[in-house]
């Protein structure tokens, strides 16, 4: 479920292992295996959690993970103006005002790099031990809405639609958990009322009956009663974005039916129901200003979301915004960094939209800007391409380094997540 950060062994003394962490501190961990079946010696690379040795890891893989997570980067001290330094200091003390956020979001060159690296330092400070890996299953691309940016919009007659039935959804989830070790799954669809409350509850409880996994739902803005029933059925979290904090822009993007205030109210009610709530906005929508983006970040903080889901707009064919430019990657990275300052401990996954716009470096850049989680697409291959909220979506190959070392089949990692989710909901 979670990838712990590799460390190098410096000394072994019986069941004690002394390892050097990426911050160069040496700590003592314990090998719980009395027979010491795995031979560990100085110079080896290991993964550990909570003071316990977990497994050995190949040196190359350890370096790849540390590099990907920006763990080896040292604090940078590039040339930045006194005003910029002062604003970063304010950020460290958690008192950024809207005008400061606008100033940070407008940064470029060495000041932008300084912002990202400082957010990375903060992430490393608070999230020493691991980053979390979540899976997402997109079970239906039918949608009754007509959001201007989204390829699933009802009006898009060019899209081939699909729905997975209850059994297929449960089986897909079961495989992800039992064969690949996922401990947290997001079930996502368009706003599709084909699935009644009863069906959705059966899907959630069906999965919970079969396997130990946390279920997050992302099914659009449905009635609060639906969410109440799904909580009872065993769902733990909801992913629902407010898309933009600007009510006028919201209206422009959702001229039919959707109401900005109602969306925010729904998100607040979900927190009230005890859900772990993931929310955020899209950056780079036509007509959106930097001030809007600053307000998005302040809204995220005000809503006290447990996980931030925000990413760049990706232009999609067969939508009213087909001719508009996609969002700016650097702006998305700056958004992550400012969010990290506003909420130092919050979970910020690297979103697919960012990886799609920069498939080679997007993930690494997002980690280095302060992100600390991954969302891996587990939608069955035959449906995947049809979940086209935008084109060219990035997909992770099965068996990546994150899956190999970040997911394990032990109960321990479920318990560790349970503890965290409980803490984070409070
Ligand atoms: N670009 C970026 N994000 C998009 N979404 C939908 N369409 C796009 C697009 N073209 C996001 C919305 C939605 C989430 C599931 O996907 O924010 O809430």
C-alpha cells in the first residue's frame, strides 16, 4: 500500500540493523525474523517501517526510488529576492494570505525552483517514512452531465460508452487487492444513475466482504442520502472536486444544472458524515486567473480536505473546449508546492493529468514539488481507453517499481493505513 523510503545498512548486530536514512541520520531498526532467513550485511539496501525491517531491495531500485522521490536533493540556496525569501518564510509559518499565494504562483526561474525545493523539504520533514499508492477503477464512462472540459460529457456522441456490472467491478477489485496488494481503491464513474443506491451499496459491501481494502467512491454529485448509504455499506472516502472556486467560472464550465454553492455544501456534508474527503480543482481552464487559483488553494484549506486532488486541464476533442490550450505544467507544480505549505501533512497524489502532459518527468517533478502519493489506474484494459475524460491518458505498466516495493500482501500495511485514515478523518 505504501512505499517506504529505502535506507542503506551501515552495521548489523544480531537482530539490530543500523541504517543510514536519506537525510544521512543513522537509526536502529529491528529484524523481527528470529531465524534471520534473509542475510543482511553492511552496504545492503533495505525497506523498513515503524522501526522494523521489511525487505531487502536491489541497489539500483533503491537509487531509482530515492531519485524519483527527490529524496537526495539538498536544500537549495539559489539567488532569490529578499521579498521572495520573506514570503517563503511566511509560508513556513503557515500564514500565507491570498496576495502572497498569487505572488508565489507568479514566480518563475530560480524563484520558482526555490519554491518547489522548499516544499520538497517540507514534504520530506513530515513524510519521512513513506508515500502511498492508491488504485483507481473506472467502472462506467456514462455521464448525465455536460461539463465543458470533460470528454465523458453526455453530449459527446463520439465516445463509445461502457458499464461494468456489479460482478466485474467486485472481481476487478478483488484481483487488485489479492493479487497485487492494493489496500485503497477508488471506484470512479461519470455521474451515472444507472447504478442505483442499492447497486452501489452492493458493490461496496461485496468488495468489503471479499477483501480487506479501503474503498473511496467518486461518482459525481449525488444525493447526500446516497453517500450516507454507501458509508453504511463500508465506503471510507469520497473523491469529489469543486473544480473551481470561482462561481462565475464554475457556471461557465457547467451551464446546465450544476450549482457551485451546492457542490461546496455537498463536500462539507461529506466531511460531516465522517468520510475521508479528497477534493480540489482544475488549473488552466479558459478564463481562469492566478487569483482564482489562489482562491482554489484557500478553499482547499478551508474545506480541510484530507487529500488534495488537483491537476491541469487537458484539452479534449469533442468538447466545447477542444480548441483551448491545456494547462501549464509549471503552474500545476507551483500549486502543489503552495498546497504543501498550506497543509504540510496532507496527502497530495500525483494526478494522471499531470503525468499525461509530461509523461517522462511529470511524476518526478510532482514529487519534488511536494506530492506524496500515487494513483494507479486499474481499470480493465478493454475499458481503459474509453474512459476518455481527455486524450492520451498516462498509464502505468503493471509491475512498476512502485508496485513491486510499495504494495505488499501483509496485513501490517492495512493496519498502518487504517491508523492513518482514522487519524486523518479526525
Ligand atoms: N482535463 C483535466 N481534468 C479533467 N477532469 C475532467 N475532464 C478533464 C480534463 N479535460 C477532471 C475533473 C473531474 C475529474 C474526475 O476529472 O476535475 O472532477
